[in-house]
C-alpha cells in the first residue's frame, strides 16, 4: 500500500524541480520513519502522513483547498486506507508546518510531532540552502539578497504567507524561518541532527556576507543568534 501511495504522490507532484517536490517528500519520509522506529511510534501512520504531507500544500493549491486535503483524502481512499487511520493522518497534516506554528497550531500526537520534526529538519542544512536558492530562481518572485533590506522581526502568519512581500529575499528567508526551526522541534533525535544542520547554515551565511563585505549583516546574524538562543 505504501509503495502505491508513494507512486501516486510522485505522479501528483509531477516533475517539480523547485526544491519542494517529491525528493523533499522522500527525505521527510526516510527521516520520519527512522525516528518513529527509534521511538516505537506507529510507523504506518507516520509513513502515510510523511508521504502525503505536501499533497495539498497551500503554496500550490491555495489556502482554501489546502484545508480540505482533497488530494491526500483521495489517494488514501483509492488505496483503501482505513477511516480511523485516514483521520489520524489528516489531523497530523492539518497541524504541521511553520505557518501553522505561527498561528499556535501544533501536532499533539507523537506521530504528528515526528512528521513535523522530519519536515522541519529537511528545511535545515546544505540541502535547504540549495532548496531556498532553487525556489527563488524558479519562482522569480523574490531577490536572492539585498544588502539594504534587513528582515522584518516577529512575522505574523499573514505576513509570512503573503505573496510579494516588500522585504522578501532568499537570504531573509533564513531569518524569517529557517534559523528558527531547530528551537521548535519536539524530539531529541531531530534536535541532535538540527544542531549540525543549523551550524552549517550559520557558517554559510557568515561566509556569504564576508565575501560581499557585508559586515553589518554579520553583526546582525550574531545578534539574531543570541536573541533566538535566549528566547528558545
């Protein structure tokens, strides 16, 4: 059943090459299943939610359609997933993601926390740097970097999800979201890996700013890190 669902998700996502496609789903699936096995959680529920968590991503289907989970429900129904399992999976998908976190919505079950952690963990590290640049290049809706445009502080969900924000850039996205993720993970397993990936991104940004003589941005990065550590 999982193999069939994996294939259905692959077909649904097509040849997405912006860093948020099926390769992302596969990485989240592997991370989530590994943590689930270590914590003796319900691996089947974790696997289903990991495979389907982006089937109705608001960035591609819109917020209204995303809330209905039409694609995830259809795929599970066609593959004869039991109703109680389907409900658990849908509950996980509806309570995970950074935009949900900004609204104070978080998964309550161990399985949901594991999938949420796996999804956020994939937004950290070297692969995340590449994904961020790929998304910027593919969509062309934001700049890579503007040395005169520092990030906004304390973004609301509405501002975070708004298209065409004046202060949006690939580099600012690190401060808007990516550098915050390690502090909001649930499981020790994910947090240990997040420490490694987080350090890589900080080092990458520091070198990126150094090469462009943006020493004010290096100062900003250092202060940002101190503030996040204090409030974690």
